[in-house]
C-alpha cells in the first residue's frame, strides 16, 4: 500500500508522529527528489526520531511519472511504500496526482496523512482570507503569459494564493502592480525556517519595503515565497448576465434571442421560436 507522507517545509520538528510511524513500516520510498528525501531521512536518524534503516529510494516526479507507471504492475504496490515530495503535502503544486489516479483506476488502497503546507500557513498568517480562497500555484514563466495570468487572477472574487521563486518575485510583483497597485497583499518567505520573513500592505508598499530591505541585504529574497492577494473589491466585480436575468428583462424577443445565441451558441431564430410560443 502507498501512504502519501507530508514532510516539513522547513522546521524539522513539524514532522508528524504518524509520518514517523509510517516510515518505520515502509520498505520503499517514492521521492520527488531522492537526494532531498535521503537528506531528510538522515536528519531524522541523527535526531533519533527514526531508527536507521535501508530504504529503497525510487525517483517519482513530473518528468518520469508516466514512464514509471507504465513500467510497473499493480503488484508493485503490495509492499509498504511511502511517497514524499520535497517539502509539504504531496499533490499540492508537487508530484503525486498521477499516482493517486493510477491507484484509483486499479482499485488499489492508499492513505494520505495530514501535515504542514505553505498554502494553509499563508492563509492563517495573512489576515486576508476568511473562508474561500483560490490557490493557483506557480504562475507561468514567460512574462507575457504571466501578465495575462495575473490579470485574470485579479478578477477573482476570492483571495488568491500564489507560489513564486526567488528570481521571479520582484518581476511578478511589478506585473501585479501594473494590474492593481492598491490591492492588499501578504507575502512570506521561508515559512517555518530560521529566516522566515513576512510583509503586508498594498502591493506598492510591499514592493517598496522589499526594495529597501534588499538594498541592505541582498540575501533577503532567497527562498520560496507565498503570495496572498485580496479579492477584487465588490464594487468592481464584473457583472455576469445569466439566462434567468436575460429572460426577466423587458426587451423584445428578437433581441433576447440574439443575446441567447451569443451566450449559449446556436441559432437566434430557434431561440426566438421558443420565446414566442
């Protein structure tokens, strides 16, 4: 059976008791990066959180997952297997989803253990999210695509959460400011780690704070970042015309039929016939 194991995103003490107990039973570890997983296991050995054990480490990541699953048989999963991404919860902007689908399609049992995630930590830290939110992961690499992506994200009626890397953070903030410089946001780096830092304010204020700090300490931007952006103000939300709203309007059937054809596709004449029956 496969157990999907949460790993610390920084602080080793965030390892869960259930994860440690499961690791004791595992024979094989499927890893996003075997080097990272071996380092984690070694640290757990050194801290006496886990007894030394010789695991079979196998790479399973976005570049080899299809080939891996095509080469094995369902019997492979008769042994005790742990799945680990590099940090945090598997399947959240990390590998694992394809493995879950494989197990589901073959009616194979699996378990997912709960643990720390940068998404949930950022939600709690931000003071922006009350209930609903949209998690979008990493934005596209290319500037033009990223700008279009952010422009669309800024239309969300819910707070939006993004991940961003060190070398793209400032450019992404610049693109966000181009979209709406007054939007409130919260950003954090290296959550749970020694050099954890957080900033809150308008996007423009955050950019200014980061620029000032970076000029004093160029290492400030190092590490992975989480960005929480407040939702579009209610008064600016785009109004969407629904079929029910359209039918309630006191306008001629011909006009209604043409609008329905635009909204739903099909022939305006067919909609006209239905409206005039």
